[in-house]
């Protein structure tokens, strides 16, 4: 593995871990609860309707709200970093050049965020 790929892996992992909580807050999963008129509010309304009036413990909405309120658990952080690093490394190997770290980090963050939001 060359130096640029190592940089891309590190950038992807770091960006994913740092930006995943930011992404959760941006879609409405906050420390104060689910933000009104947000994507999270829409998800909560759909989940409550589907389950007959409440959000089930362990559901996607419940897990994302817990992460938004308390932060990511250690195991979740490791998964997010792994996905971000893997994507960053793949981009680093495929693209090369001076922009690898930035592209790898951005792609890693988007992939990890999507995985966290829709898993």
C-alpha cells in the first residue's frame, strides 16, 4: 500500500467518525430529541404509524435517535471508521494523485452516513 492510499484510508476513517454525528444532527436526530419538521420527524411519524402508534425499541428510528442523543457507541464508531477507511482506500487505489485524501474522505463519509441512516 503506497503512502497516498494510507492517507486516503486515514482520511476516510477520520472523516466518517467525525462527520457521522454531524449528519445525524443535520437530519434531525439531536441531543434534545427529534427536531420538528425534519427528516427524522418524518421517519418517526412513519415508524409510529406502521407500528400502531409508537416507535418500537430497537427500530431504526430508535437507534438513530439514541446515537443523536448520546453519540455513537464504540462498536458503531469502529464500523463507521472501517467503512470510511475502506472506501477511502478504494478511492485512493483507484484515483491516485494529490486529491485522494479529500475525495476518499468525502466518499467515505457519505457511504458511512448512508449506512448509518439506512441500516
